C-alpha cells in the first residue's frame, strides 16, 4: 500500500510540475513575507529579577523567601543556556506558587511585564549615582560605598544625616521597627556581590539594627528587551491618489524570517505530513504547495450581493470545524480576511445557525442591550473591554482571580458553590459615615413638622419634584434637613455657633436645629460659679415655663451681652433671667439645690460616646464636617451646600418611590446602611490588612512551638485559626457571621479591660463569637500567666453561659489582685461549672501555647510584647493605643456584618457542614475576598440557545477553571484580537469557553480591509537553547497590492521605526525579493494627568510642569490645556519629580495636592513612579499664592515674553490683518482649545 501511495503522489506531482513549468517558474517561487518587532528603549532585564517582582506582588514575605532560594542563582547563568536558566527559575518559583500562578509567571515573562519595574530601579540607581567599578553598592543616609567593611563606619553618624526617600515599591526586609538607620542595597539578586552584602545586611536587620532596603541594580547588556502585547496591521492601500516612490525600495535578497513556520494545510493537503513521509519529493511538494497558496490568494473585489451574508458564511465555516480548531480558524479567517473573503462566498449558510443567532441576538438585546456585531468578553463575569484592554491588565486580573479561586478550592469549595462565591463582591464602605442623631441629649430648638412657625408650608414629598431655581431648597414641612451643634459654653467658638443658629432660624431656612450641651459634669459645681451649668439650668427653666423656642431666643440674648470677653459668664445668664423673666428666682434656678439640673451629663456622655474628636463639632443629618468647613466663615455655606446636595438625593428617592408621604423623614435618613453609632478612626479609616487564614498542606500542633517557628505567615495564621476556641451565643448550633479575636496580655489591667468590654458587647450581640490570643508582656512562665491560663482552661472546658460568667470574673481587677495575692483560681468557679475538668486542665497547661501565640503576634501581626489588637473576620486592627469600648465592638460588628457577609452566610447555610465549620468558612471567605482589590460588577451572561451558534470548549476535569464568555462577530477587528487572546488563554489557564458568533447581516462593504497580527504568546519562545523575541509575521501575502504597515499599541505607548528595508507606508512585495523587516522601538511611556485650581475649580490656563530627576530637574516639560486641565509628559520607567516650571508658573502657583503619585499628597513636589507598561494618570491640585491672587500667567507685564504671550500676540495680529487670516488659520486652530 505504501508503495502504491508513493507512486500515486509521484504521478500527481509529476503532472503538476509539468503544468507549473508551462505556466512559468515564477509561480513556485519563494513565498514573500513581512515581519515587525518591537523592542524597549532600555537593555534586556534579567528574568530572575522579573520573577522576584512577580513574587513581590504576591507578598513581601514571598519576595524575601524567594530571594533566599535564588541568592546565588545568577552565578550559574554564565555556564547555562537561556533555556536551562529559565527552567531553573520556574523550578525555584514553584516552591511558592501553584500551577496556575506558574503559568501566569510564564505569561508575565513573555510580556516582559516586570521589565519596566527593573528599569525603574535602574534609573533610581543612576540618580545616586553609582560609584565607579561597582557591581553592587550601598547608600547609608547619603553616603555610598562598595565595601562591606565600611558599613559599620558609615552607620555611626547615619541618623545625623537626612533619611533617604523610600518608594512604595521598595523591598523592605521584614522587621517590626521602622525608626532605624536605612541602608539601601543596589545589587543584582543572585550574583556573588549581592550575596556578600545580603548576608551582612539581613543579619543586621534581624537584630533590629537597620532598615534594610533592596533595589535592583544590573550591569547593562547589548541585548534588547523585545516586547509583546501589541497589534500590527497591513492595510491594503488605495493607489488612486498616491504614486509609489520607487526610490524607497531596497532590493533585499537571502533574507529569511527567523523561526518562520511553513503553512501546513493548504486546500486540504497536509504538506507537513507529506514532506515527512516523502522526503525525497520535498522540492516537488514545496513547488506544489506554493502554487496552491498563490492560487488561493484571490483579491478580486466582491460584489455587494456577495458581501451580504459574509459574516454568517464565516460563522458557518467556523461552526463546521472540530470544536478545538474553531477558534484557530476564526483567527485565520479574520486576520487574513483579504485573501479568505473569496472562498467564504462559496460557503452555504447553515439556516439553523442563522435562526439561532438571530434568536440569541434578540434575547441579548433585551437583557443586556447587546447589538448584532458587538463584541464582549467576560472572564468569571468580569467584563473585558476588547477595544481598550491591554494584556498587562488581563495578567493582573488573572492573578487576582486565580488567588481567589485557589483559596476557595483549598477551602473545599468547587463547582456550583465556587461560581456563587465568585459572583459576590466585597462591600467597601465609602468615606461618608453618618452618626445616628436620634438621641435624647440633642435639644431641638425647632421642629418643621410640628411648629406653628412653618404651618403654611406644604407637607407632601411630591413638592420636591416641582421645578425650582438651581441651587434652591424647597420649603417643605418635613425634617429632611437636620443640623446638630455641639455647644460648650466654656469655649470661644460657641458664640459664633449661637449666632449661626440664630441667622438660620430667623431666616426660616428649612432646617431643624439642635444643640448638644457639653457641660461641666462635676457634681460639686453649680450655676452660681460655672457659666455652662448656669446656661443649662436657665435653658431648662425657660423651656419648662415657656417652650424650647423661647429658651433658644433667651440664649441668643445671653450671648448678645458677651462683649469684651469671648466666653459666656454667669452674670450674662443672670442678667437675661432678671430682665426677661422678672418673676424668676435666680438663686433657685442656678443655685446648689436647683431642680433644673436633670440630664446635665447626657450631652457630654453622648459626645464622648460617638467619638467625634476635639471641639468645635457639628453634624448635618449625622454627617460630620471637616476642619476647614468648621471655620465659622465656611460653616454656613457648607451647611447650605449639603442641603442642596441632599435635596437632589431626596428628589431621586421620591421619583423612585422609596420616599413617600407616609415615610418618617428622620427614620428614613437614619436607617441607611452607612449610619453608625460611633466614630472610631481605627475601625473606619485604618489601612486594610487581612490575614490569610487558608491552610496549605502544612499541619502543626498549636503547642509544637519548634515546628510553628518555621512556618510562614499564612501557615501560622491557619494553625491559630484551626486551634481557636470561641465564646458563642447561647445556641450551640447558631452560625456566627462575625469572628472576633482579641489580642492582649490578660495578666495586665489593659488586657483585662479589653476582655471586659468585649464581654459587654457579647451580651447583646447576635452575630459575633469571641476568641482570645495571648501576647504576654514579659518572659513567659507559670507564675506570670495565672489569669491567662485560667482564661484558656475555661475556653477548653466550659460551655457558653458558665464560660461567659467566669470570664467576667477573671476580667475584674479584684479577681486578679486576689489570684496574685495567693488565692487559688478555682475558688472563683461558680456553681454548675465542671470544676474537675477545669482544675485538671489549668494544672497541666504548659507555656508552649503562650509562646506560640506570642510568636504569631510578633511575626504575623508585627506586635511588640503586650500590645493589644483586634482581628475581625481576618481584618487586623491595631495596635490599640486607647481604650476599645463595648460601643467600639458594636461598631466593628456593624462594619464587618455587611450585606456581603450576609450573602456568604446565605450560601454557607445550604452546605452540609457543622455550624462551627460554617462560622469558620464565613470568616475565611470574608478575609479572602476582602483582602483583594474591589472588582467591577460581574455579569451573569447566558444564552437562549447553544446548539448551532456557540463554540463550547469544556475545561479539564477535577481542577479549578475560569468561566469565559465571548461574544463577537467573526469578521471584525475585535475578532482578530479576541481569537489570539483566547488561544493564548487556553494555554495559560484551565477554562470553560462559550463563544457566541454575533454575526451582522446585510453587509454592504468589506468588514475588514487589512491583514492583522496580535503579538501575544503564552510563554517565551526558544530556538534551541536561546530565547527568540516575539515578532509579527505576515506569510504568504499577495504581491500585487500596495500595503502600509501600522503598529497598534496599548494606550500610552509612543513607538517609532528604528530600522526597515523599505518604505513601510508603501510596501510593494513584487519589488522585494523575499522579506520586509521592520524594527520598532518603544521610545516613551506617556505620563498623563489633569490639573485644577482648588479655588476656582478650573484648569489653570497656561500653567507649565516639568518632569525630571534629582540630577536632571528638567528632562521634559508640558503645558496644562484649557479643556479639562489635561496634560501629558513623555517619560520612561523611573522615579520622576513633577514640579511647576521655574518662572511665572512657580511664581504664581503652588502645588497643594496630588493623587496617583508615589509621594504624600501634602508634599509640594510630586514623586511619580513609572514601573509598568500600563498607562499612568495622575491628578494635581494647585492654588495661587496669597500675594499672587490677581496675577495671570498669560498676562505679561513687561520683561521677556514667553510662548503663550507670543501666541496671544499672534492671535491679536490675526484680527488686525484680515488679509492674513486664511494663511494663519491652521496655526491658530492648533492653540485655540488651550486659550
């Protein structure tokens, strides 16, 4: 049979070759091609350093652990091939990463995603600058050295020199102390020079002598960093208006495409296999292959009737292909459409496919407003914008999703339950917290709903929807607007607050006004010797004898008598009482035996309870004012503005039907989710720090201190969580949605106070359970842990009610005093407790568990011995500097028990596990999801029918998989990109794909007019043992048309051609012997921004910025545009200083704030770090200097004219010289948007 097949092939080829020879030898000539590649401007960066940055994004701990395993790895690179070194790096990384993240690391290598980070550190090093001839060096507070033996000398007076600036991306060696001398090591990880310095510096850091910071520093090479993640297109040009420039064509011969891959399948012939089987006929097969390729390159224009169903015809061909080849075929058709179009017209449209596509399109339009031809991509429900996405953002997204999915998988959650959890979004509290103002200590001086003063006002909420002037506040007889002023008569600000209340009241502003009187709480003080007490008693007397409004009016009269002194006196109060109320007995009202002193302490207690901060303070609908707004000159306008904003909000609520005439206005405002009982900055504004409570395969006993010592932070946390015992609600089967751990030394009063307050909270809590972690202050022994051992023994042996009562006893100071005086702890056991079990456990508890807890506090929580802190569902709060009251625990529970946690609980309740395991699972899932950045909303996209129009590829079984939904017309630019992306993703992640072919019908023009390549690979490519850079290859392109080569790069990339062998705007392949080569370079990464004047809230016209470094202050400059205050600067990876340009910009303006930068917002100069290929956008706020308020940058008063003045002068001349308007029109239009 094989012999017959050979004869058949020979006969076939023989006749074909004879035919080809009659047609001419040119038909079987070498295929011509076009290639393009893009390199970074900076030299190649080592893969080992890029891998370390990947680790650093996982955690600082993993970075240093990885560093310890590879600290001499670069030494072997000199004797190894690129391929061996690459695999060795992956092997080392595999000690810290799961399989998914290893694949993502490979993808990051192919993108060179972390190369800009390495180059950023290189630029910082160059700005030091490095000492000559050093492979590694250290900087110790402005002093440099390459010699290890000089470190000790330079450290001696280091603190007397300026402390170095540390960037957010700096790698700091783990330490509990920050206020130490800083040593910055510039070195290449893995080299001998690095190893020598690292040994010395890490030892000093561990001993608490220094803060050790590592920055990458490499010796530049001649090799380039070749990039991927961009598109390249060959556009077929119209030649009707443009003649070809023959001088631009350079004849190129003997040029081959590096790594060129032959077209394997042509018109049904598998030439790869044919050449393999019949190697003696290789030349003839090649000639036949070339002929078939050329004959297939029909580019004759299609008639309109041929175009109409082209998209459906492409879909029919794709859907008829085996499913695992369908996406590859879509890529081939879309990226080579000009030579595939003719063959598509011969495809018969599957009518079942057409009908199903149209039914799905109607359904998608109804549910998601997706139109035919639209393109969408969803990964785990997260929408990827195909037009704007870049692979670097997708890499970040896959890392975060992978971390969450693997975490859920390690918790035993898979399949349907994982899908449910992935669709949840963690609740992130906004910056606006509202205090509940429904408290008896608030004395309301008016009531819009009941006072006769407002009886003529309408009462219906519908009044809010009536037309009013912009900025107006409708007068409605509802308490929609409430102002609470905190009044301390002993302070000067009170007079201004009283005057403000008086103005608002007398002008009948639709505002309910209330006072909280903060009066001296000393029982020995009376109204005859304290003005505040006198005011309070007088107010109560007048309110009782007359009404509250009259009492308020009287207070205003009292403050009208305050003249020279700025604070109220007892005489001021007496004077008003005597003049306005002649029958009043001043002694009885103000004196020692006054009956008008009720609730004097209520206001002060309320003020203390809500934790507002230093006076003066005010609340509008429970929302506090910032320091600037509390200035009496600003407060009135701030109140009015908040009323206007609230009116707009209320209008929306009325329109939506959530607010109506039956709704209590104050309850409506105070029942929102953001209403809290107390303000505690530690709870509300502390940095997000979450523990990773998910266990790996490592297991350790809580009392096995020696094993626990060597665990990493994640495993230490998991061991603590696994071995935690809890005080829960009375019902043992109840599920606790909030898990609280309190950390303290319970043998100290501060620790026992924290325990007492936690127990007070647990009395009324329905959602919490309580565990304790011991952080002893001193060296641990049985004598100084008596109370802590009692607490632990109780947790281990007693049930809820008995446990709670006994813990309350141990939290009392008299109990601790008695125990340390020699009383036995068992004497405090109450009736019903299991005394034998308690006594046995108490006497046998060793100290190892306390050592384990203390090590956890030190290594993971970064606490010093004895420091107190709290962990709530894995979120760490601490260390605590002040008392943490029962009200704080309630606030913490409210902040933790969000709708998100409630949804977790709803899912967990349906799982077949115990209540304790349910509570553990809620805690761990909340900690996992909340630790990740908040994602955009997830979409649950499904299709009506999936039989004929959907490409479905199922994932590998028994493994975590991503759910990928694609919607695309196969003949669009989006399909050109999406097909390659899906091919690459399929090699990186395990995924379930559903791709809907969203075809457009009745096309009237060619949907694509170019060849396209998307340069993206799942990992680095090697030829032999050497890395080859990514390249865009256009093979078998027709020779006749005139082509233009274009680069389509991510936003913010500025590229330019550095080498080509022909005019890339006019490529005529018939004039080139074989290959067109185009080399591009990434010249700049754009830094973009917006700038506004904080006073005028307008862009500062003509303002100029400079971008530079310490040694080169002005590298580039730019000007702020008048439209939207936009500016952009050309930069490269590095740490840059953004300043106002010297001259009028710097003279008139000052930078007062910035966002998106690496430095603190209040610093004048903004430090901007570019360490990524992604676009960087910042915001800068400026303000005119006090003595330059009336000056204008564009208004020159003598002196040298600048660019803007020249432009203005030029525009004036345009009006004078009308005959020159036409010739100057283009120039003027270029600058008009900025003027």
